[in-house]
C-alpha cells in the first residue's frame, strides 16, 4: 500500500468524480484509475462503484475514508512540525549567558526569537566564562554568550556581537561621584558590589588594584539580578563596575553617576560561542542571527 494512493483516494471521495479528482491532482484519469485499482488490490476490497454521475464509495470505501481523514491531518501536522524544526521555529535550545548579558541582551533577543516561534523552548544557565566554556566543550550547552578570548577558547568557535566600555559608578550622593578626578588609590577604601567573583568586573578591578600595589577590593554584595545591584548602589555607598551604556540608561531614575576615575579603561568584547564541529540545530543558528541583530540595535542605541 502506497501513501500517495491513499491520498488520491481521499481526493476521489471529495470530488465524487474521477475526472474532476484527476484534474485537481494534476493527473490523467487513467493514471488515477490505476492508483485506485492498486489501492483496492492492497485492501482486497472494492472501494468505489461507478454511477452515471461519477463514483460513490462502497461500505468498505466509507470505512477507509473515516480513517484517512485523521491520517491526512496527522500528516499535515507532521509536515508542519518538520518545517518548523528546519526553520528554527521549533526545538529546544540550551543557552549559557554571562550575568550582565542575561539582564540586558537576552530579554530583547528572546522577544524576537519567540514572536513567531511558539514551538521553541529554552533553558538558560547564567554563569561566568569558567563555567560556560567547559559546558560548551562537554556538549551541555548549545550556545553561550561569553567574553571573547584571544586566542579563541580551544575547541570553541566565537562570533562577535558587540563591545562594552566599563565604568565605575556610584550613587549621586557618594563622595567620589562629586569629584572631577578620582585616582585608583581613592577606590581602595570603598566597598563594592559585583555580579560574580569570576567575571570581568571583579577580575579587572582586582588586577588594577594589584598593579597599583593596593589590597583587593572590599566586596560587600555579590550576585543577584543587575537591577537589584543597580538599586542597591543607588541607595547606598557601594561602588559598582558595569558597562557605561547600562549605567546611563538608569542613571536618572536610580540616581546613579559615573565616577571619573583617572587610569586604565576596560573594554569587554562580547560574543556567542559554540563547540567546533558540533551539530548546530536550526533554532541555534536562528538565535545566533537574532543575537547579532539585537547586538547591533544595542550598539546603535548606546551612541
């Protein structure tokens, strides 16, 4: 029994006429008759009888049609599901992301991805590079938004997204925010809030302090969503270290100000990484394009 013969039979039943059914299918009437005879032979039953007006279903034909209708719907659903998978509108994505990007880049990217992809599911791991990169290598993640490494992480393909310039920031009431120039040594006595202790923020400040012969920064607050850290810094005397564009976005609302530190600057190069030679699903490929588009919008908005 061939699937196409069942489909042709359903069209014959719909039209009640071999000629009209053949025309609808783009077949010749003899070819359609041959298909019908082949199906009847496979079923070992007469499925239609000829009438002056066309054809009518036999009892056996009516019974077959009752099963064919849900089968055709199932085939349609299967075809649609496969198309959704192949076009990245369905499937599961295992994503890793740095804390800062999780608060900033991901919400906009998810909105773009899920707007016409109701079949997509996503699991997100928020962590530092030290966790995300090994997870990529071990196949535990499909994609990860990470700090780009030079040279690239071994076994990982990196694609550039955008760049961030970091600044020290504080409440507008903080004594350092009221100065015109702040030295690195002025920061040593302050308390800090960081997203993680293994991320770029803490590592960079720690290295700058070390290069200037200063003790490590005094950490008071670690972790939590970026919004909580921003609010905590705006209502206390903590210092933070974050992308300038993010600080500017909320500065007036949360009463934050950039601390004018005189010294080296920190630029973060953000990208998306995935395992070399690994299978990249359509939804993963689609999300990479979404991330690139979103990153361009973020970069344009920060100028």
